C-alpha cells in the first residue's frame, strides 16, 4: 500500500474576514449608488456653505473703509447678545416640543381608547363613562 501524504486543504476565509460586504445579486450596485448620493449630498451642502461665505466676504469687502448707513446694521449685529438669543431659541424649542408631545399623547390616547371602551362595555355593560373625550381631554360642556 502506498502511503499518501496528509495534505491539508487550504483555508477558505469566511466572507466576514475579507472586509467585503456580503450581498445578494445586484445589491452591490444599489450600495454604490447610495454611497455616491451620500457623498453628493455632503458635497452639495459644503458647496452651499462655501458660496454663502464667499458672498458674505464680498459684502464685507464692499463696505470696508466706508461710512454709510450700513454701520448701523453692523453695529446692531456686533452688539447683538448671542446668549439672550440662544435662551429665547431654547425656550421656543421647548415650547414647540411640548406642543408636539401633547398632540402625540392625544393621538395615542384616541387610538387606544376605542378598543378599551368596547372591551369595558363588553365586560360591564352597566359601567358609566367618565365624560372625557376620546383623546383624553375634558368635555367642553363640563368646563
């Protein structure tokens, strides 16, 4: 009997070890398109910011060394207190967030109240209602 060498089979790396995304047929193209649009969106936003900065630079260069009514506008901008404006913006943002949360809570209460009312009526037909509206607010007739 002839002895055969114990040859080891070459190791095949798992796809996760190759740093190559494993995707189904055709999905790699969609990934490339998505990546291109992500970069394009970033480049467009950056170009807009650069363009705005360029326009501001042109405005400032045209007013350099001149005493005009624009000095009043520049003085207003220079004396503008950023901390007070920031506090007003934070207050406004908090108020808008509160309104959004209230509307969201009312929608949720309205969505969940109908099945619950039907179940309570089925369990206890003699049960009386609290008089609240379906969104959880007080009935206007009660105030």
